[in-house]
């Protein structure tokens, strides 16, 4: 990948995570959680793209469409898991 592609691959998931945090709210720890989830999902989506042969919105060597889809799915799953409260056991 080229340097501009790496830069775009850092900027896009950071923006996705920040906007998701702005939309859903939370504290600083939640922001770091969303940023991490967005980065991981973006990397997974980009790396899965050649396997499934889906090159949606390819920007140079970066498969931005599939990477965005991976980031979105990762953010939604992370939010859902973070919202679940542990149940107490009755003894």
C-alpha cells in the first residue's frame, strides 16, 4: 500500500469511531473502545475483501467499501456488547 492509502486507512476508521461516539455518547473509555473497534473492523473488512472478491469503492489499494462495512459491523457489535449488563446469580 502507498503512504496516502495508509493515511486514509488511519483517518477513516478514526472518523467512524468518533462519529459513532458522538452519536451514541459515553465517556472517554467508551471513545477509546469505539476507536479500537472501528480500527479492528476496518482492518478485518479490508483484508476480507480480496477473499470474498468484493471490491466496493476501492480507493487505490484500499478497499474502502468493505473496510467501512467491517468497521460499521464492529462498532455495532461492540456497542451491543458494551450495553449488556451482567446478570446477578441467585443463590
